[in-house]
């Protein structure tokens, strides 16, 4: 059984959706490597033979390459970069200090793709590289405005992911941009539509059903395609 286990690297798993994904994939029999920035009580509580806990800040290029070195030749059926921030999400662009806008862009758009580049040869054939996007990253669905810097960062992530997929099209993996729904986490807040368990179960179903598929898709937690 152990040899047949699927493997996942979940990046940004200390709490919220990342932690929920780790819990769900472990329950489905996967071998999971999960990353935190600082010690996560939530991850520690899941500790078991199928879970390896690592540490990385995706904004730190040296830390990302050190993680690659620590993981050696290990490859994964799924690499999912979940980490993200929503700093000053309610403020319009012109009210947000430039350095805050830049940091949101770096963490949400630049760092996930740079992380994927470092691990691009660590995805197993038929596997998936997934990025945590948002419906707010859709340019065409932006009818109401708001969430300016966050929205733009996820739109940039979508664009970078499409370019990443083109650059690596000859490689044997698929790329997914996921919208988890509006979920009750530290980021999503208490008034959200979904709980973590519902969202992550849906995303895990989507990921498992797309195993072996190439190309890129922008999907929500229920498997519905979103407009770019
Ligand atoms: N919740 C929603 O409704 C919703 C909707 C659409 C999309 N999303 C996206 O889903 C993802 C997870 O969101 P969430 O709701 O679970 O948020 P959350 O509860 O605030 O968790 C954010 C996670 O990202 C990690 N992180 C942030 N910056 C990082 C960095 N530089 N390096 C490594 N890890 C970093 C955090 O680690 P620390 O604990 O160390 O801070 C934490 O594990 C994000 O990309 C978010 O944009 C969420």
C-alpha cells in the first residue's frame, strides 16, 4: 500500500485552507509534505507517519532552494502553492501604501510561480501543479470592483500561470488555478459562504479527478470553469 500512495507538497499549510487540504489528503491516504513559516499548532496536531512538516517562506528565494535541497530527489503527484495574503484588501489602490501593494503582488503572484519553477522537475508524470487563485482574479467577472490590490495580484497569478504552463507544455503535468469559494478562515472571515471542510473536500475531488490531464484550467472547488 505504501508504495502506491499518492504524494503531495502543500505550501502554506499552517492554518486555513492549506491546513484543511493537508488533513483531507491525509484522510484520503496520501503521503503529505506540508510547509509552515513558523511552528503551526494545527499541523503539529495532525502529526503522523504520512505527514512530513517542512518550513519555508515563499518570498525568500534562498529558503525555497534550501527546501528543494532538503527534499532531495523526492517528487510529488501534487504540488499546491496555497500561501497568500490579503493585506489592506478593503482599501482602494490609491489608499494603500506602495510597499503594501508591492508585497501583496510579490506574495500572491510572483512567489508562487517562482516556487513552481524551482520544483518544476519534482512533479511526477501525470501530476499537477496547483496555485490558489480566486474568482477575484478573473478580469472578465470584475463587474463590481473592490479588493483592488488582492484582485490584481490574483489576476497576475493567473496570467503568470498561463505563461508557466506554456513554457513547460512539453512536461508531463497539468496546471490548475483553484478558486476555493468564499471560505471561513482568518482571511475569509466569519461571514463566508463555506467552511474549510467543504471547500477542501471539493478541491481534493477536483484535483483527484484531473490526475493525468495536461494543460491549464481555472476551476472552483466544485469543478466549475471560471471565465478568465
Ligand atoms: N478564504 C477565502 O475565502 C479565500 C478565497 C479565495 C482565495 N483564497 C486564497 O486561499 C489561500 C489560503 O487562504 P486562507 O483563507 O487559508 O488564508 P489564511 O488563513 O490567512 O492562511 C494563509 C496562509 O498562507 C501562509 N502564507 C502567507 N504568506 C506566506 C509566505 N510568504 N510564505 C509562506 N506561507 C505564507 C500563511 O502562513 P502563516 O501562518 O505563517 O502566516 C497561512 O498558512 C490564499 O492564497 C488566499 O488568497 C482564500
